[in-house]
């Protein structure tokens, strides 16, 4: 007898929703560190592209007014362009989870 009569004791083997069928546990795939994934490299390539466009905009606007600002924007633009190609090169080595690959093959 349970110490609290208003709460009956649960049976040792509780009955699950029998109509639902057997509950299966899905196996999880191997965990890939985020820094090795395709999404990580795409984020960096996109950020480099945005920095490049902003630097190019500043470079064009500063050509006639401030040569120092134009040189700085040009240097930042060159670094951003290097970053774009560097990250696009590393996209080939990025890992894609098996579940994502399987989902892409179905479509």
C-alpha cells in the first residue's frame, strides 16, 4: 500500500499506448565537430563576401575624397577576397552528415 492513498502505485511494467506500436529508438549518426562541417565554411565564405562588398563600396566612395581611407578599404577588400577563395577551397574538404546526404539523394 502506498503512503499516499490518492496516488495509486504505478505498476512495475507500465503499459504504453499499445495502439501506437513498438517505440523505436533511432540510432544517432557520428557526431561531426561543427568546425569541420559545410555550414561552418559557408558562414565564413558568406561573411567574407559581405566584407568584400562593403570594402569595395567604401573604396569607390573614398577614391576622390580620402586616399588614406581608399587604401585601407582596398587592403580590407584584398584580404576579404583572399578569405573568400580560401573558404571556397576548404568547402571541398568539409564533411556533410550522412543524414543530410541521404535527404539530398531522395530529392
